[in-house]
């Protein structure tokens, strides 16, 4: 699916929203 998948396995990038996962910023 998405290459920007966090270590905890949450697909927040798929939804196109930005948020912090495990202290890292996940955004498109």
C-alpha cells in the first residue's frame, strides 16, 4: 500500500491527514 507506514502499523498516510505516530510526524 503506502511506503510511509509507521512502525506501529497505522495507516494514517492513506487518509491523507497529518498526525504524530510514535513521536514522528506522518504527512503526505
